């Protein structure tokens, strides 16, 4: 047994230099691989951060555009309600109004507004890795809720326009030669002679306008809050 141990010791001493070189080379290889992986990880993290910053910037721009559309919707449906009040006073109470008020409502019942909404940037981040990398889960929740509210207003707005066009078409069809009067007073007289259209403008329309106006206010508040959260999380101007 003693002779065997001596033999092993002698062999180990003879190969000591080889083992030192081998371990040195292995250490260098391991360190090199670790450095490579670490460097690649840093590069990937940087690229992901750049992508997230750019993509979320696009979402902010999109939400700011939709916020302006919501402001127009709020103004539009507030005016719809005001018009119904004025028309009610004119037709049901026989009140008279100054010329500037009459000019303001010329063709008002006839006009149809078209509002444009954007959602491409939000669709993009749902397909990219940006959404999975959002660390603030409250932000993720607000982002989805924000666009859901925008969709509600969008659908209600579209439904209002379709009903307005339908009611307007039936009203015009009932006019002599399908021609509206050229003055507000004349148009209101024509409206007074059409019971169905008058009921729509005095009762159904303002009720729908009030609902849409309220939802637009809620959506606007959600959009503003979401924009603020994104800017804070991604250090956007």
C-alpha cells in the first residue's frame, strides 16, 4: 500500500506543471464565457430598454391624440344638450332668441360629426415584449382599462351618428321636395311639424348625448392618468 501511494505521488509530481496549465486555461475559458454571456445580457437589456422607451413614447403620443378627440367629443355632446334646451324653449315655450343664437344653430340638427380614434401603438405593444416587461402592474391595468373606456366612447359615438343620420334622413324625406329652410327659424318650424323628429331632438337625443358626454369625461380622466404614469415610469418628457 505504501509503495502504491509513493507511486501515485511521484506520477502527480511529474504532471504538476501540466495540471497547472490545464486549470489556468480552464479558468480563462470559464471567465471568458461568463464575460461574454454577461456582456450579451447587458446589450440585450439595453436594447430592450430602448425598445420599451420608444414604444411607450408612441403610446403616449397616441393617447394624447385620443385625449384631444375626447375633448372635442365633450364639447360636441355638451352642445347637443344645449341645442335641445334651446329648441325646447323655442318650440314648447314659444321663446324668441337673438340673431347670433339663431346663427349658431343653423343646420345644427343636420350636421354629423366624425371623430377619429387611434389604437395602433397599443396593438403594437401587446404583440411586442414591451408589455411583458412592464414592471408596474398597476400601469398595465390602467393601460388596458384606458383603451376599454376609449372603445366604449367610440362605439357610443358611432351609434349616435347612425341614429342621427337615420332620423335626419326620415325628416328630410318628409319635407316638401326634400329641401330644408335656409334660416334657423324656418328649420325649427319644419322640425315642429314633424312629431317623430321633434321628439327625437327634444328627448331621445339629449339623453344619449348626456350619457356619451359623461363617459367621455371618465375616459379623459383615465387617459390623462395613464399618460402621467407612463411618462413617470419611462422618464418621458
